[in-house]
């Protein structure tokens, strides 16, 4: 216990400086948007059920952020402190699970092995970008419940080996799986992990080594049914899966080829970390367009085929199944986010749960050596402990970088000079310190390395935003050129446009020609002969800008364009009600109000939306 406490103190000490780090990317859209719930606690349920981070809304994770806002100070530092505490708790769960599994196969010195390998996972520098990126509490919470499911199953299974079936121990497995999935959907991988835990680790045996036949039949049937179902989906819906990549710069086939290389890189970063390449931004990863471009793609695929062949061979031997399970845990853990879904290519947080399998693999290799040569157990544990201390030193250095926003930006740029996001961040940083020319250079660099994903119009708007941030004058021709390239679809980035709109809403640059910018947007999107179109959220952002300027007619036109894509969107309808009321369009306002009242009667409006609607019902 004392040694475990020291490990937790070391991890907490290493991570604690990271609480002063910045909000990043999805932190702003998923966490920072939660308002003051001390004043309006009735809105809490709206946030829990209204998030669109995933197909299921991830209410368990969002609830954790909401509870923060309700009962704590709601600051970013507090959110990071909770993430750190959760990571420490997960470290305890990993050590606990390792202790149970290694004890079951009678590994010499299993308590110390579980502690050392659990500490290795806890102190892996690969997880700094997960723990200190607040929104990734979703990945961490789902891992918490997945680990609890594995621990509950292990206790149920150990009791079953003694011919005692316990529904009380099996029920928490199902509950934890459900909570994990509602924390983040990729937690569904815990189901095949549990099946493989039975097949490869417990091997269907009771306490005497005799097979539990009904358990073997059930487990193998579920594995076969799951594999057949996935194969059927891939075959029947392959075209649908391919169509999901239309908004990406890569195809489904290219993603699968690239993941062959990336997942090997994850293995390397787990066992032999190269911290100079670590961080949040990996959008500069080289795409595999064929087996030979780049050449490492073929070797990566051959390597994984070799790993699968090795696992198959190991599964025919009792002791070979243990390392096969460690490998299977890692690969199955990546089976959702690193395969056919149209997600970005590389993120470190995807290893948070799968990485447990790699440390479990080390434990099985230790067990094989220690059982054959018992005298090596103690020296090997010492070597592993030294390895963990090395990981801790790397983690500490990474946390120091993550504790400072300027330092993190510089580190991302040094590690990934061809990253669009790293160059964009540096452009903003230069503008913040008044170095406008340097900001423009980094902005141009971001556009150049964007793989033709960024439109020239988005680049132009970003440069206008940088001028606003740096408080530099903008020539009228810079505004006039907006929308002149790709006139049918001049802008593609909602974030870039919304950033510009927020700056103008907040009057961050009083000298900026806000009217000229709004007029140019009007000419691009609202002129009768204009061919320009944009995503619905761009129209929404422009409607908000026109609202601030009290140009209700333009605002109403934009919100009508928004509602063409989302006709039943309550937020859009409330905005239309506001604009129509301001313009004195009584019939339009009455029609919108009537529809909103119908939605309210159906229970389709949130508490906040009902409160807003009530303001117009009183008039």
C-alpha cells in the first residue's frame, strides 16, 4: 500500500503543474460553452442531454462537466485538476486489474509486477495530451468504466471457477459497460475485450482446470457472431462507409493503409517515447496512398499480418494465450477509432485504454521468463522500475510544456512544422503580441500545408481576424476580395468565420470596418444573382453578426438559409422569431411562435428554449 501511495504521489506531483495550461480545440465547444449554472441551475439538464459530441451525446461525460459548474468554481484549472485526479484513479484501477490477473496465473512477485506495470501506464508521457486536454475526460471516464467492468468480470469469473454463479457480481459488468458507452461510444470495444479475457486468459477453466462447457460455448458463439456481424456490415455497407469520407482529404482505403503505420507508431511511442513528436497536433501525418507510397506502408502491413499470425500460433498453447491477450487488448481497443470511421488520422488519446494491453503484454513476458528462471524475477522488476522512472521523467517534462500556452504552441510548431493547426496557432500568438507581419507569414504557411483543405476565402478571413487581434488597419481591398475565389463555395471553415464574428461582436477591434465586412458577406450570400452557398452554421454566425448590428432584415435572411438545412432547429426558430418580431412581421412571428409552442407541447424544447419562448408569449 505504501509503495502504491508513493506511485500516486509521484504521478500527482508530475501532473499538477499542468492545471495552469490552456483550453484547446473542442474544450471551447464542449466544455467552455456551459454557462453559469450557479445562477441558472435549471439549465443543467439541457447541457447534459444537448451535447452533440457523439451519436449518443455522451451524457455521462457531460454530466461531470455540469456537476463541476454546479458545485465547484467552474474554472479551467479545476477541470484540469479533476482530470488529473481521474487519471490517478484509473491508475489504481489498472494496478488492481493487473494484480488480479497476474495472481490468477501465479506470476512470481505478482503484487510488485502489477504495481510497476500499472505505474508504467500511469506515467506514460503519451497520455499527457489526454489528461491535460480537458474534453478528453470523455476518453478517461469511458476507460474508468471499462476497467471497472473488467475488474467486476474478473471477480465474477474467479467465483464461478469455484462453482458459484453470482448475478450480483455480473450485474455491475453490464452497468459499467452501459456507463462507459454513454461516456464515449468507442467504449463498446470493452465487450470483445471481456470475451477475449475469458477465451485467452481464463480459458474457460474452473479451479481444477476442467473446462466450463456452457461458458466456452457461449463465449465462442458470441465471438463468432460478433465477427460475422462486423464482416457482414463491412461487406454490405462498404459504399456507405466510403461516402462518409467525402469531407476528408483521404479515402477509406487510404485511411486503412495509413493506420497500419500509425498504430505501429503508437506502439513505439508507448514503449520508447519520442517526446519531441508528442502533442495534440498530428495533422501533418504522411498519407499512405498505396502499399508503396510511402514505402513503409508495405512493411507496416506485413508486420501486422505477422503479429496476427503470431497470435494465432500462440493461441494453441496455454501459456501463449496470455501474451496473445495483451496484443488483442491493444488491437481491439483501436478497432473503432483506428479503422473504418471517417475520423482524423492520428490522436494520442486513442491509446488511453488500448495502451493497457501493451503493459499487460510486458507482464506476460515477465511471467514467462520468471517461471522458467525464478532467479531473474527480482532483477527484472528492478529494471522495469527504472524504466518507469524514466517514463516519469519524460512525463514531467511534457507536463511543463503543457502548463504554458506559448510554450505549447512553440513545441507543437517545432515538432510539426507542416501542421496546419500548429502554424495557425502560432499566427494567432504572433498577432497577440503585436507581430502582425510574422502572424501573416505563419497564416500563409498554414494555408500552404493544409493539403488543399482550407479554402482561400478562409485564409483571407483568418488574416482579417489576425489584423483585428493585432489592432492593425485593414485595407478596403482586403474585404472586397472576400468571396472572389471559388464563388460557389467561398468559405468552408465554420470555426474561422465564427472567430471573426466573435471578435466583431465583442468589439475587439473598434477601428475595423465591421459594416464593410458585413456588407461584403451580404453581397456574397444574399444578393439575388449570387451563386454562393455555405454550411448552415456559417449562416448562423452571420445572423448573429447582423443581430449585433441590429440589421434585422439581413439577420432574418441568414436564419432562413440556416433553417433550410435544419427546419426544426429550435435555436434557429427562436432567432427567427426574434428577428421577425423586431421587423414587425406579425404573421411570420405568429407562425414561428405557433410551431415552437407545438414543439413545447411535444416536450422537444429544452428548459432554456422554453424560457426564451416565454418572453415572446408574454408580449
